[in-house]
C-alpha cells in the first residue's frame, strides 16, 4: 500500500477519496491508485494523480529502454588488449561526455540520455575502441537534439571540433543512422533522471513535514551524474537507481519521517528490498569514492580553449570561449 507520512511520521488518510473520485471520472481504477493516500486539498490530489499516472507509464515503458545485460557482460569480461571496449574505456568516454555537457552548459537531461543511448548501443554491438569516441559523441548529439531547444543545439562540425575527436561530420551522420537503426529509433525513453524527478515531486507533494525541502533536487541530480560515470549502474533499472539515490539521501540527512514514503514508493514501483539495499550501498560507495582525492572527476577545463575572435565567431559555442585580445597590426617584437 502506498502511504505517505505526515509531519509526525504517522500515516494519514486524506487523499484516497479524492483520487478514487478522479479515477472514476477517468474510467481507470488501478489497485495501486485506489490504495494511495496523501495530501489535503483537491488541487494537490489532481497533481498527485497525474504524477502517479506518469510514473506508471514510465514503469511500463522502462524495460524497452534497458541495455542488453548479455552485451554489458561482454564489456565487463573484455581484456585490456585494445580490441574491444572495456569498462575503463566506457567510463572514460562517459566522463568526456560529462565534460562536454558542462562545457556547453546543457541540462542534466542531455547527459543522462546520452549515457542511456550509449549503454544501450554497447549492449547490442561490439564496438572497437577506435570507434568509441564517434559512438559516444553521436549518442550525445542525439540526446542534445532530443532534450535541448533548437537554438541551443551546436553544429555537428563545432561539436567535433570542441570534443577534439578525429572524424568528420559525414562519419558522425553515418554513425547516427547506425545507432538509430540498432535502437529502432527509440531515443527518448524513461531514464533514471525522469524517475528521480517524479519520485522527488511525489515526496514533496505527499509529505507535510517542512524538512522535506532538505531533499534538494539539484544535489540528487549531481549524485545521479556521478553514478552514470560508473559502468556498474548500467546493469540496473533507472527506477531502482533513482530511488536508491533518494533513499541514501534520506538516510544521510536523517529525514526519518520520509522513510515510510520511500517504502511505499518502493512497493508501488515493485522494487524488492534486496535490490534497493544492494544498489543503495553501491551508490554510497560511488559517492564516497567520487568525493575522495583519489578519484579523477570529469572536468571541462581541458575544453576551455583560448581562441582568436575570428575562430570564436566561426564556432557556435557562444560565451564558453574566451577570445584573445586583438593584436595591433603595428605591433613589433621587443628585445
């Protein structure tokens, strides 16, 4: 049963009747919704119902957008011989994509979707290391076009130039067609980020405790990006990863009044205790390593070029490029 805690940590029954009447109007009464309880007003009830319906759609679609586990196992077992893509090379490529995303100032959506596309493709195809950069950048380009406003999408030539990859625009376009064919043109499916935001909204809407605001979405998204850089998280569902991140944050912040909410979201999403605890521990391990000095974190500094104003005008990367000052034509060398 999906129950939500009030400020004292006790369950309340203020939502069920409103959800039931809304479902009757919609002609849809799934058992999970009939058992939900939560907040106090009719407007909020409608919002929660919409969120839960959206969550149900994502949960139903999620299996169609999962990487093939057998293909991921091939990457795990690949030796460092330079013939096959390895875990290390995959993680290195994803860190480059994160640096690229930070350089262009894209939202988290583009990076998370790019990683999803990359892992799905790697689960299907045996990619040689020399082609991995092209595959990764193409997945990133597809993700940017799917998530960003049209005016924010860089030219393919600019993207290649900034990423410092050694292939042409025609190579990128050809790889795009291959990826779309292998993924059956399924680009924009539910990701861990979608589940993270849905779970976060449900928690905020269904809990009356003021301390729920300590569950900061920006911080949670940063944690998700750190996890995406680790290959191990490619093997779990986005819903499990998202709820594991939130469960860990609730535990870390000692937001005990939200524990029951997490448990009910877990049950609604059909996530068993073993999976939640297992991946929560992996998230904790990843974040501990990510914050340590021994971890090489992604950085956009290596992409922060200093170029001439003419080159800056040719590139469409806007304010991220620092132009050189104009050199007067009369300037001469001095001893």
